[in-house]
């Protein structure tokens, strides 16, 4: 059962009726087939010229729906997609992503009362520059960690997993700080627990303890463990930043994308900027697993951070799917997919 006690089938039926009413009000009556689309719904029909068209109403994780919706429309024989979203935030992000595609470009609509309004591209989150206290950054470097600045915070990562951060202004627990503080731990709860149980240890010893634990699990050949299952796309990015030649580049460094990660368990993409051996700018986006949202999210990151850069999509060889290659070719500035062969963790 879903929230409010509504079963999945019933929710899909209600969403289909809602979408049908919205589309009829906007585009006029017509013969349209109803379909389920996750917890949302979809309609198939034709436009005034008799061309196949698809309307999709998305609910859960809407910002990641454009890729799956485009491929679903393609399977219905339609190149024209109308994406319908209730909330303004996801609608703005999806409209921004849609601008990265060539014609026929997907159209994003936001539900406004009982009608549809064209969504306005936007939703880029800006963060202040991160303070970089040199003595604390040196501790991260000396522990063998990669320095990643994201969301206005300096973080220390081990094979893509954050194990420490430099807190400024307020601690993870919400306490006011008179000066920058090195917080150690994997995730919010672990940082708070480490701060309480090991407050008497010097920061360098706190860091060494956590790094030792994480390094034991986040390595090639380790038994499956939560510490080596989290954020695999960032692990792949860390590997490529150490060895950019694996994707034919001369240099590569991690950067924060326009999408803000909310937790460590959700799969995402990771972004890096670098240059080709000839010095041309290149953006690399990594994903692990079959990520049908990879192309829109990566293209969006390029448009926001480095519009002139070539775009490479790096995935493990087993995750190189034909659908993503077709979407990559539909971008206004097409992207290239680079499969990483073998066990990329090595």
C-alpha cells in the first residue's frame, strides 16, 4: 500500500484519470490510451497532424523522470513527449533538462489548478564558496583522502565516500561553531556519534580511526558491506580522476553538479571536469547500474557548469545500454558513452 492507504493500482488509475482530464482541457478531446508509469500515468495518442504523441504524469523522484519517459515514448513509436509535473521545483529542473535536447524537444508542463502551464527552466541551486582552513585541509590530505568541494562544504572522500568534512558556522548537530571544525564519519548520524563518543580524541586520531575502518571495506576484493555499496558512481569518478587515461583524458578533477544529493543511499550521477590530451575542455559524468536518467542529468550538468565542454558518459561496460546511447545522440550537442571495461575498482 502507498501513503494514505491507496493501493498502487488504484493510485495509477486515479492519476490516469487526472492526466486525461488535464490533457483534454489543454489539447482538446481525442482517443487516447491510458497506461501506468510507475506511480504516475501515461497517455498515448496523436497530435493535430496525426503524429504519435505521449503525455506522462510523473510523481516520485520527478527530477529523474525525463530519461525513462523519453525511452518509454520511444517504445510507443512516439518522438513527441509532454511531461506533466505537479510541483514547481521539479518542473523547473525538468524544463532545464529538456532544453538540452534537439527537436522534437520534450515539453514540460506544470499542473496549475485544473489546467497545465508551460514550465519555466530554472531550479539551479547556488551555494556560497566553501571556506578552506589550510590546517584542516592538510589533515585530509595527509590521511590520503580526495578533497571534494560540494554544497559549500569541503569534504574528504575515500574512493568516493565522504568520511570527513569541514564544518563552518554550525556543526552537523546544529551547534554554533566559533571556528571551523573537522567532523569525522560516514553520514550525518555517524558524524554526530563520532563527535559524542570520541570527542576526547584529537581530530587526526578520529580521522585515522574512521579511514582505517572504511579502507578495509572500500577496496577491491572486500566482502559485500554497506561501506562498499554506497555511492558507487562516486567511486568510479574517483578512479577516473586518478587515472583519466581510462577515458582518454589528460586530466580530471571532481566538481559539484547542479543536482543536490539528499542522502548516501540514492543512486545518482557524479560529475568531473578535465581536458583532453590536446587541452580541450571535457566533462565526464559517471553512473553505475542501468541509469536511464544519466543522459538528461549529465547534459544538464554540462549546460550549467561548462557549456562549451565535450560530454563523456562513463559507465561500467555491463551498464552500457542501447537506450542511453540513443538519448545521447538526441542531445543538441551529442554526448559520447565510454564503457569502462573489466573491474573498474581495480
